[in-house]
C-alpha cells in the first residue's frame, strides 16, 4: 500500500511538472499595438495603457530619442490606472518613436520562477502588450529655418 501511494504521488508530481512546462510554451503571444501620431512642434501627447493584469510592470523598452519628457503617469486625473506621456524636445520637428511593453523579460522567463495564480503560476486572463508609438512632429508654419 505504501508503494502504491508513493508511486501515485511521484506520478502526480511528474504530471504537474510536464503540464507546467507545456503551459509555459503555450503562453499567449503579446498583442502588438502600433500607433502613429501627428503632433505640432512642442505639443504633448498621452496614451492610456491597456489594463495590466500581468505581474510584469510596463517598461519603456525603446525610449524616444527626441523627447523633452517621456514617462508613465498614474491615473490621478483619468479613469485609467496608467498612462504614457510624451513631450518632444523644444522646437523639434521630425520622427520619434517609443516602445512600451509588459512582456516578461527572457531572464525571468527562463530562471524557473513562476508568478501569478493558477496551477502553474499564470493567470488565464493575463495578457502582455508591445506598444509602438511613432510620433511625426510637424514643423510649425511660423518657425524659422536656420
């Protein structure tokens, strides 16, 4: 009887390990969101980020190269919990780009640790996003060319 219980316990543990490994490879692919924004010189922009049910925080993966300000702000004055705010460098005209994501980084994914709920550490409704915002900042008609 002890041997039968021990064998059953080992079988269940092996089954759970295999199930968790299989689930890790079947994670939902990140949703790619591409946004093109046209702004006037010195005009700001904010974007309400999708609700983050993931354990991974939103991060700026590629920061805007021509930004005076580029940061996250909490929803003190909006209905969403987190927004991204962008202000181009003074009098800048041209293209700029920012990439924001809450995709789990590769190191955390492969270190064997699990986060979240569910049997194998992931909630079924967790979703990750890769958000690319391309800014086309238009030169103001009254700006002077050097």
